């Protein structure tokens, strides 16, 4: 069975090699620079001193990069359900307040903080 081809002349086995990852990174950075200069600049600035990047800034950067790497909330939800089983989880977007009510309700319920 042959290995599926990826973009940029890469195969899956090359993703386990430094040269393959370097190629993938170079292509991703070029893609980002061509499509979103401000986001590219934020990524490059964060790479200068990774340990100096605040957690909130790092999280925002990851969220903003997600569409550029093909991240899918549908896939993440399916995988979360598979991995967590019956245990709860909530997707949030704190920038717009999405999911906060669900988290607050869970804390009230699980912590016995609800109204009597």
C-alpha cells in the first residue's frame, strides 16, 4: 500500500524527520506571511523567546493560528467525546463570552453552589 502524498512534496514518514518538519514549517510560515502579515509577525515575535511569551498571549496566538492549520472544532469535539467519554467538557471562546454560562452552571451544580 502506498503512502498518501501530502503537500509540498512531503510524505507522512518525512513528518518524523527533522528535514521534513523544517520543510513543513518553512512552507507554513510562507503561507502565513502571504495571507496574514500581522499574524505572521506575532508568530515570529513569539519564536524569538518562547519562554518570555505570556500564557494568555500564547493561547491567543494558538487560537488565531488554528484556521491556518486546518483545525476543525467538529473534529476536536468528536475527539473530546471519544477521549473523555461521559466526563464533561465545554468549548469556550472567552473573547466573545461563548461557553462561560455552561462552565458557571457546571461549577454551581458540581460544587453545590446552586440556589436552594
